[in-house]
C-alpha cells in the first residue's frame, strides 16, 4: 500500500492509527492533489517527525516516463515503466471541451479481443490504484495540461480489477483530490456481467460504456472471446437492467472493421438489439496494427446513416493521434518487441 492508494476516508483512518489528528489527512490530500508536491519533504505543514514516520510507513511512489509521442493534432501518448519493470500506456486527447485521459487498468489484458493490440501481448497483472492515480498526475505534470475527463478505456478490463478501479475513481473524483466530476469519468467494459450489479450499487454518476463491436453471437464470439461466457442476449439484458435501475444512459462502442462487422445486415441486427434502450452508439474508426489483418472500414458514413435511419442515437468518434502509434497498446507492443 502506498500514499496514492488511499482515498480520503482510508487516509483519515491511517493517520488516526498513527496517533495523529484526522484533519492531517485532508492537509496531505490537498498537498498531493492541489499543490502537487512530489515528496513528503515538501509537506511543510506537517512536523518533520511526522513526515519521517509517514516516509517509513507509507511509500511515496513514482512512475518512470520512458516514452512520450506527440501527434500533430496534439494527442499525446505516454509510456510508463512500473516498479516491477512492466510497461503501461496512457493517452491524452484534446477536445473542444478540454483534455481527456485514457487510463490503463491492467498490465496487458486477459480478454484477448482479436482486433486489439493490447490483448496481443497477454496479461501480466492488475494495476494498483496508485498506478492509475499516478497516470493522471504524471500526465498533467509532463504535459502541463489540465485533464477535465478520464476514460478507463486503455489497456485492460477494468471490471476484472474492480476494487482498485473503484478506489481510483473515488480518489480522482474527491473534491479535495483531483476533483474530476463523476459525469466526466467513463468506465468501459467488454461485458463482465456479474460486476454490473456491483457497479450499480456504487450509486455513481460515472458513465458506463460497453465494448460491443458485433451484432450477433457468432461474430462476437470470434472478435471477443468474453462473449462465449456472457453471450449477447445476456449482455443486452444486463444493460437494460442497469439503465432501468440507474436511469443513466449507456454508451455502446462499436469499432468498424472492413467486411467483418460493417455490413448492412450488421447495422440492422444492431438496431434490433438496441431498439428502445437509452443508449448512444459510438462508432469507432479502426486503427490498423501489424498484429492482425483487420482493416479499417470504408463504410463508416453508410453504417452511421443506417443506424440513424433505424432511430438510434449515434456518433462517430473523432480520431486522435493518427500519425503516432494510435491503436491502444501499440506503443507498449513496440517496446516489448524491441522495435
Ligand atoms: S479491446 Fe479492451 S478488453 Fe479487449 S483485449 Fe483490448 S483492452 Fe482488453
């Protein structure tokens, strides 16, 4: 456990267990997340003896920046080395409304989606909460930009690292922390159904996005092995229940792959699956990688029009960083392969 693994309540309990006053936790939180101190020594509101005790009991961790690519559209891609030498990727994207950060939740990913560069290198381990919090803090430090929204959509399946991800959300959402509004945080899952209920119970205003990417079971089984365990009809039922119980709109992500899932029949099937649900569909142009043969669809506009005609809310995701290793996991993959 490190300093950046604790939300404010945890830190208050920890500080009290050391025999200090609870309000010190708030001071520490403000130093970390508002003043952005980089060591205990900079927390001059605390007595030196107390700082020394904290140094001994609660490590102040760092991530090592090993690569940073900046795109012509100002998208930035960061590669960080963790204390056990594993590598993770984080992407900063410019929008009209500010900057969003795409955070990784695992080292590698066990879900093995066939189109994904992240899945191609297997799964190593879950990220600790601090390794997610530090992605946000360090990208702000290196880029000198203020992040206004966070998407947990990078490498990994966040629902398989549930507790650490939830703690991460609480820390970045806390008013004394980084204070990113819940409505500006999005968690994206490939559909680990048992976790939907848990997430619902958090009573967050956090957005839920589902990586759907296919319009029938046969296709989804091929693209996303998770579908063999949690098939499409069960996933749609879970989405429906989630919407009914939370009254929140869900985002459906659909990567368009040439000749695979971008046909008229796919659009019709997708519309049938989603009809009547409070969802909006985000169509994502595919970033080709050398790890597979999938190609970018040439029918994005046609597919968009078909879904519109079927009455769905649909958008096409704006592309970011096309001139750098834009596909999620590509930069990390290159480093692993030694390219
Ligand atoms: S698409 Fe997402 S869930 Fe699938 S392998 Fe890639 S990172 Fe994992």
